[in-house]
């Protein structure tokens, strides 16, 4: 999980909208690498709040990337595009990639591309949706033979309006039906927080869960007391062409953001946070097959955002970034030649609320080692602390681990990562090490401006 340190998908502000952005969703059991832009500075009105520390996980020692393979130009070169968010996930045949792009006429389109287990594009890109305005966030998820895309678009009305939509994909990557419009909300709610705006979790071909920024929701002002309108996050269940809003939550403060939408088997968990004289936290837990949110039976620890969580198949695991208020706790990462420093903490609790890390340390013990290695032919991340350790295996049954900053999508043959500009890097397991794989003959990138195949889909109703 970059989690997105960084726990979240990276994003660009409107002032940087011509820079490619990569947006990543969570595929259960998949490994996805995140390409990031710098996050905005964190407010320092509270002395205990500091900017997120850089990722401390040792990266595999890899050779310099190979020279880009020459790729024939497409037969039809479309007009210049402004690239938008991009996301990808493991599929039954390799990788599914989705991205958005905008033409000069202010219309945006969502395009998908299938890649095989070596990261080689199969066929041509498919156009699945065309939207008025700019698509400002996009998320992709695959599970149980289904593939879903959720997106947030800014429509250039007077005044401008935000829209949340979702579309399911057929086996040939065409849209199964017209996109569902889950919500419309004010331009103020859309642009007030330049952050993560949408998450999606595919449940099957006809069902999914979507979390998205939306209309403000009342919450308690943690500084002045009382209630006020706060940035609102909304959760939807989709069943075929019907959908229902099942939960909403407001979080007090500025720079609001949300973490991963995590399937813990018994339900789905979403964290949101903001800053108001320090960090404020909120969240949603939707039990499986339930029609409304409930409090989980297992504990969730809150720490300085961004919060990084995952499910390793048996326990909810949380990484808490080092904190300036914890200067009395110092450690030294194994293999790190730097000086002793404050260290991230690691906490694990199972769904029966049994804490699996030392109870005397509420936010978990300081991490002394994070080792990326291969086990049984696929990548794992080993976490150690004084007196204990735990292996995080994204391929374990029911695991929902976002290890994007450590690995690429594991296809069963290779680890594959796709950058915001379409560049492809490949890795393979060599005994217990993850090393770069040149894969002779495989293209070095995906052409994100290539002409898309298929019928032109209708735009969503306005």
C-alpha cells in the first residue's frame, strides 16, 4: 500500500491538470505499484502534525530499465489528448488497464486495454464511456469474473456540477450497459478538496460497491464544538442497474482524503480523515450483505494520516507513520545505512478483536525491518519488530493488501507496473529475490493516445 507512506492514489490539482496522473483502485489479491506526485503540505497548526515521511521500505535492487522498445505508430493518430487518471488491476488473463483522456472540446472518455501475463497489450484499446466535462478521478476493480470502473467528472454547467458514475465491463471490454449516475453534487463539494474522490470494489459481474466524495455531511467541529457541514463521503451498493446509498460520513477539517476500500471478508471498510488543529478521523464499515453501515466488532487504531491499512486474509493490518510526538521511540531499520530515526509502527488485529501485536503498544510496535522477497514463486513483504514478525502475502486466500509502493501487479508469471505515461516495468522472482525482467520483444509502454476501437458510447444523461 502506498498507503497511498503514501497510502493513496496520486492526484494533480487543477493547476497541474495537464500532467498525467495515475489513480489506482484495489483488486483483492493483486499487487499494484503506485506512481506518485507530491502531496500538498500538511497543516502545522498542531506541533504534533508533520508531513508524511518518505517510504522506508527497502526497494529491490534492480538493474537500470532497458531501453524502450520501438513500437509502430498507430494507423490512426487522434487529436492531442490531455491525460487524466489511470488505474489497473490483475485480471484472469493478466492485467486490465483503464484510463481517461480529454479532448479540446472538453469531452472526456474512458478507455480500457487488456494486457497478458507478460504485460503485452492484447488487441487495441476499447472506448467504454464518453462524458461531458473533465474526469477528475477514476478507479478500477476486478473480482469474481467482474470488472467495474467508477469515476467522478466535473461538468461545465453554470454553476459547474460534480457527478459520480459507475460502469460494468463485459468480457470483450465493452460497457455492459449505460453508466449508472450514482450522485450529483455541487461544484463547491467537488473542488474544495483536491484529493482521492472515488473508490470501487467489484463483487461480481453485476454487483459492486462504490465510495465517493459527495454532498457535505454534518459532523462535530473538533475545535469549536457543535455541528457543521463537513466534507462528505458516501457509500453505494450496486446490483445490476439498481443502486442504493447505504452510508455516509462527514470528516471535520481541511485537506480531507480517504484510504483504500478494503474487503475484510466479513464486510467492507473505508477510512477518511482531515486536518483541523490536528488530524481528525472517521470511517464506514458495511457488513457483507447488509443494507446499512454498522460498527465493526474489531478495533481500528487511528494515527497520523495518511492511514495505511490492509487485510492479510486473517487480520486487519495498519501501518502508522512515524510521528514527531513520538521522539522517545527510536529504531534502526535493518539494512538501512542511515542514522537511527523514528520508525513506522505496525498493528494487527483479527476479526474477533484479538490483537496480534504487543498490547502494551496501542499503535503497534516500531518496525525494525521491512523486507521484500519472493516466497513460493511470488512476492511477499516480511515485517519485523522487536520480539516478533509477520508475513504479508497478497496472494493469500481472501487477502486485500495494497502494496503498490513495494511491488507491481503480480500476474502469476511477472510483476508488472504501469506508470502514468504508459511506461511498463517488469519483474520476476529469482529464488528469494525480485529482479528486473527485460522480457525480449515485449513493448516498453502502452500508447495512451492510440485510437480506441468499438462503437462510440452515449454520454451520460445531463
